[in-house]
């Protein structure tokens, strides 16, 4: 098997350029999803019939359907919906030209991440002993204060490995953003490949870039985990 | 009268856990509540700072008059600002150091400035004998040390009453002494305490008033020597027989 | 693009047209799961082995697969495998059915994911079980097969179920290498209608996948209940208590405290 190694070398650096888009997409989706996911976790824990049920259905739907379909659906749906809104409001705005596909990608991945994160937050919150809340209340703190100072910090440590998983999966998921014409790592690889039909070389490059990305993320999370879980240091 | 609690009733799942409990608390009292498991003593204590809500009852606390079945959250907050609770399994904030555990009630709950809170906190930890453990996390402390931090956390907020829920029941035997010593010191200084415990000697040494509860009612109450040496009711006698180290009613004030 | 209202009837009509192609999706999925599990068991054994290089190889492979997006692997297998086979054996496999490439890709991926599930389940069985077995006279092999592995399987079941559902979802990508499975057919229908009805078709596909996922969850739950002898599953009673606790915890800040001292 002969591989065009020169091509691979050149393309590698072109593809590295796509990392910024991939990372932006990932980080933005995580940041947007986190507060909403947290709110949903709280709704689930309060267990009021309608809101808890709605969250359960939402999470079940997002987790039960492939992300590729979520992308295909929203990419077909969103522009038309926005277009309809813009036209009924009479604004002179060309949705199809003016909006960067990056925006659609963020919407899709955020909606997906919200569902996954809310489950992680929910189980992390449940795992914190009730005695922590009682102790906080008994020295005169409000429930809100106990959450902020005591419960949420502990829940975050419990949740961190799962959040790392979600991040890694999100990075891999963004590889599908090319379907929305976003210029991420895979998109650049495909474009470079199409010039001279060096598909396999390009994809091998992309493969290595993702391994690098993944490793960086895991290193960061491991460092974060050891930093914030000092209070667990010598525990059984 | 610091606190007067009347006619407390509580049911769990249709079972009467508290059937009509009345307790008067004077400033400086050390009230020890004894009784078998299921007698309702912990439930009663938890009703006092609203960790449980009683079905019926009234509380007069300083200038507050409260109906225990319908208490507004602001009144609950007022009571909690004047009381403190020491838990059987310490419930220290796992993500905070000993010092931070003690000062949180001051900085977040009572808007005390940071340096002042730290000073009060250190003083409290010194008082319980943990001056060398300010920056240790609960996971790095023994059970006895954790409970002493729990007590420091309670005294730092300068409550009118401290409630103790079986503070030594979760401790290994050799660690019980250090906690009881701290509690004795507090009692000798005139702290008002309501203590649910099985530690008879502590009760004999320190209590101003002993209450024996069984089946959700107060069976007998009185001064320590009255209960331990001259119990009147049969149920009290049976309980003491099982619990006291000498295996029977103490003829002398101190059981050896 | 014209403004055209959403047409639910088209959605419903398309489902019978799509369902036959679900077979292809399931064929790829089930084959991947079966062969992937075998591969996964071998990998797990390698990771638990005492031969250093074997262990590192298996761990390295798992790590790399975990970092790789399915679509990238799909393209690498689809474009690269024919070249590799051609170079090594001088044999053309370009015209093999697309489903074969899909299955190979997902066997590689599923094997990696599931090897972790198996490995950690095996390690989760207390050492004492094995020790007790050999001390009543079972050979080490018997101890493992009759005592440890059955228990490991129950521990692995929930996570294995999750992996199965994830695999089926990843399998949805197979259309990108030209396989006419559920989504492949869906795209065909869309292009036959000049790009119209995309939303209806994709929604129809999503509902089919959703129902599949729910069914698989249910099936695994039933299997767990039948196999579990009190080891891992909580009883209905404890689940109800947990739910009540969770509710009380947040609403009233109260710990569920039954009649006690």
C-alpha cells in the first residue's frame, strides 16, 4: 500500500487549523448547555408532574435518537423556521446567506448536550448525602446558600469524570458538523482530499488529530479532578 | 424561661411518634433526654429546629410565639439563627476545611466579616482542642475530631441553645471521651444544651434536668439524682436496669 | 426554498416505506454486536493478562478507538481497507457490499467500548468469590467459569445495554458510505421528492430509532431482573424510597426519617 506521505505531512498542518473551530464548537455548546441542564436536573429532582415529565421525555428522545438525525433534522428545520419568522416579522434579512452555519451547529450540539448533562447533574446531586443540607440549614443558612457553598461543589467533583466523557463524545460528535458546512477538522480533511483524491491519507491525518485532541482533553480533566478533589484526598 | 415547648404531636405513616411532649428550658439548663430506640427523642429534637415538622404544638422561644404545625419560613429561619444542632454523624461539610466549616455559618449566614469570622472560628476550634487542625478536611480527621469540629461549628454561631442528637453514638469507644469532655466544659460554662444520649455517666455528671421518654411521651422527668437513684415509674426502672453499667438502680450517686 | 407546511400524513405514510430498510440497519447492528462482543471479550482478556506487551497493546487499542469519531473510522475502513488488502494480498475488495465495511468498522469500535465494560465487571466481582471457589476444590478454570463470570455478566448487563443502544445510534452513520439502510432509504425518498419532506422523513426515522432504543432498554431491564438474585438491582421498595427521599430533600430540605429514636 503506498501512501502519499508528503501530502499527509502538508495536510496535517492544514487540518490542525480546524482544531480551533472544533474546540469553539465544543466549548460553546458545553457552556450554553450547562446552566440549562442544571435547571433541568433540579426540575427532575423536584418531581413536579408536568415539568419532570417533560424533561424525562426530552432526555429520552435525545438519548434514544442518533445525533446524525438530530443534525439532519435541525439543519433542514432551523433555517426554514427562522426564515418564516423573519418574513412574518417583515425584517429584510436573508437567513440563508447571512447566518453562519456555525450557529446551527452550536444549537444542535447544545440541545444534545443539555439532555446528557442533565442526567449527569441529576445523579451527582442525588449522591450527595442529605446530612450536608441538614447541617447547613441547622446553622442558619438558607437552602440556596447551602447549595452554593456545600452541595454543588461536592456534586461537581462527583460529576467530573462523566462530564469528561461527555466532552470527549462531544468532540467526536462535532466531526459531523461538516454536514452543516462548518469548517471543522474533518471538513478541512475532506476538502484537502478532494483535490487529488488522497482520501485515505487525509482521513488518517484527521484520525491522528482527533487522538491528539482527545488526549489533551483527558489530561486537562485529570488535572482538574485532582485539583478540586483535595478534600477527598485521604478518604476511604 | 428561655424556651417553652408544649403539646408536641407527630405522626409518621399513621404511627404516633410523639404523643404530647412538653418541655421547659431555662437559660443554662443542661437537659438530657434518655429513652429506648423508637421513643421519639430524636424526632422531638429535630422538631425543635424544624428539621422535622411537628403536626401539633407550640413553641415560645424568647420573644417568638410559634405554632409548630404552621410555621412560616422566616420564623423557622429565626429559630435556626438562635439554635445550633450537633448531629450523630457529624455532617461536616465535606468540601471545606475545619476552619471553613466553623466560619461558614458566620460569613454566609450572619454576614460577619471574614477576619472577624476567622478569629471566632479559631477560638471555637481552640476551645474544642483542635488548634492544630484548622486546615484539615473532614476526611483527614478521626470521628472524635470531626464531632468536635461539629461542636465548634455550633458554638461559633453563639446560639441560645445547642441541640445534640446522640453526639457520641457513631464514635469508636476510645473517641467518646474527648467529645464528652468538650460537652462537659460547655455545660460548666453555662451553655444551654438539650442532649439526646445514651451516655449515663455524662447525664449524671452534668445534667440539670433529665427526661425519660418512651413511646412518644415523657414518662418521667426530674433532677439527675431523682431519675437515676429514685426512679418512680416501672418503665423507667426497666430502662435503667438495661442501660446502667451496674446492672441495677444505682444506690450511690456515682456508679463505679 | 419555498415555504411549505409540515405534512404529518406524509410522515405516517413514509414509515411503511422505510421499515423494510430497518432490517439492514438491524443486520449491521446485530452482526456488529455479536462479533464485537467476541472481539471485546478477547480484548478484555488481553487487558487482564499478565503479559505486559499484550496488555499495553489492548489498552492502547481501546484508547485510540475511544478517541476516534465513528465517521472517521468508517471512512478509513471504507477507503483504506481495500487499498490495504490490495497491497498485501493483491485482492480487490472494492465491490464488496457496503454493509461489510460498516460491520467491520463497528466491530472494531464496539469491541473496544465493550472490552472496558467486561473488564471492569470482571474486576468488580469480589476476589473472595474466586478464593471460596478454589478452596472447596474447584480448579481455577472452573472457578472462573462457574462462579466469577456469571456474576460479572450481571454486573456488566446495564452498561452492556447502554453500549448496544449507542452502537445502534452510531450505526446510523453507515449511510455516509452509501449503505441503503433506514436513513439511506430516507435520503433516497427525499431526493426523489426534489429535496422536499426532509423534516418529515427525518422525524420518522427518529421515531423509529427512539422506539427501538426504548424497547432495548426495556428488554435489558427485564433480563436484569430475571438474572439478578439481589446483587445489584434495588428492589421496588428501595427505589420508591429513594424517589421519595430525593423529592423531600429538595422540596422541604428534610431527610426522610422514619420512626426511630
